[in-house]
């Protein structure tokens, strides 16, 4: 089996988990730019996320993290993440209701 197809195990998996953010477009940028001033455009910051290899992983981390955390993560603002969480909860609740 080719090495790139083999599952990651043990300490290699732990290293991968600890270092996944290094694969992001933003890995060497000042984190402060992802916390724009209130009313400032978020478009230039979100452009950094577009096409990023880990954008979806970053978004999931932000969605399951502290809901009060601000800034741009996974190409979304805190307010956008609130809406995504709410939509997911409604969809989940709706699915549960079908089986009752």
C-alpha cells in the first residue's frame, strides 16, 4: 500500500492533530488581523480563508468551540457562526421530531 494511503496512527497522528493549523493560509500571519475592529470590512480577511486547504476544519473547530469567540475563523464571522449553529440545531431538532 502506498504510504500516502495508509492511516495515520500513534504519535504521527498526535503530531498531525497538533500541527494541522500549520497547513492553513494564515499559519504565519499575525492572528490579530482576524479580529477586525467593529464596523471594519471583513472581506479582505475572509479572502485569506478562500481556497485554504483547512477552511472546513477551521470552521468546524470554531463552531464547536466557545460560541462567544469573535474574529474570523473558517471564513466566517462570529455572527455567521451563530446562524450556522442555529440552523444545524433546528435541522437536528427537526430530524428528531420525525422519529417520535
